[in-house]
């Protein structure tokens, strides 16, 4: 199925591993060139090497998404070195868990700054370019916990709920310029990080799920690619859950 993404340039944050790396690989398979953004220089260089080996251009940019100047510079580098910017995927995120009465101010600030402000800085930097060319796609990776809450993750759930509000507002602001903005909300995804969790965590997630499997990073990546494709040209302001039915 042709997604209409051949020759497009996509910038993906949090691209050094896990879901972000798989999103980058999925765009490369659709014929996109990539700007990979992360604090982990070694990780994004490794993923960029994989993409170049498949015949696509890939730029690795070390960037702290919380910093407005660094976010702006990352977008500028993508345009200067890859020729344009068509797609922005805000995937960078962290956790720092504790029940709310034991959560430190630092834990709150760090998670909200990376997960929510980090998306704002990237959207703010990318939007002028997308508006100018009157075509663009923005996708943020949130979480079903931003829809339902999660014990021990007040900061994370709040940041992801805020992310949904940011993207819905952006969809309203940008629709007249031919730019769509959507959210993918995974449940528990089987990444390197989740494989290190206690078995009881995974068992509980499977018990919640309607399907007999948890989502993979590729499942999330496929949803992101769809929302950026011409197949989804009339979809904006939506939250697409990729959670094996955990939220039902």
C-alpha cells in the first residue's frame, strides 16, 4: 500500500532506541529521509547508520528537547542538510515514578519538562516551516495513562494528558494550512525497558488487554506512519490507541 511518503523528510525525537528507533526505521521503509533527535548520540548514530545502509539519508542531532534554542537548531539542521521538513514525530519521554505524596518536585518537573514542554518546543520550531509549505504532519506519542491516569505516575499521566491537549489545539490552529496533528497512545509496549520490569507488571497488562498479546514498537510505528500518510489526510485532532485493548 502506497503511503505517499516517498521523498518526505521526517524528524523523530527520542529516536535512539525502542519506539522512536522503530518509528524512524518505518519511515525509512516508506522512502523518507530522517532527522534523528536524542540526547544519546551513540544511539542515534547507530540507528542513522542502519537507515543509511538501506539507502536513505539520515541525520543524527544531539538535542535536549526541553531547550527552545536546541529544538530550533535541530529543525534548522534538518532543513539545511536534508532539504526540507514534512513530518514531526514527538516521541521523547521519560518516567520518574512515585505516589503523589512521595513525589519530589524534581521528579514532577523533569517528567513534565521532557514529555510536554519537549513536544511544545519541537512543534513551535517546526510549525513555521510546515505552514510555509502548506503541508505537514505532526504526531505525538502519548499513552493510555494520559487518558485514564495511573497510580504512581501522576507526573507521567499529567504530561501525556497535556500532550493530548497541546496536539488537539495545534490541529485546530494548523488545519487551515494543510497540516494535520494527531496523537498515538500506546499501552504497555514490549521494549527493552519493559522486558526488565517484574513479570507481575507484564501479567497485569496482559490481563487488562482484550488481545492475548502486548503491542510491539513496530505496531506503534505503523500507526504513526499511517497518520502521516496520504491515507490519513482527513484525520486530525485524533487520539489513536495502540494498546491491545487495555483501555476498553
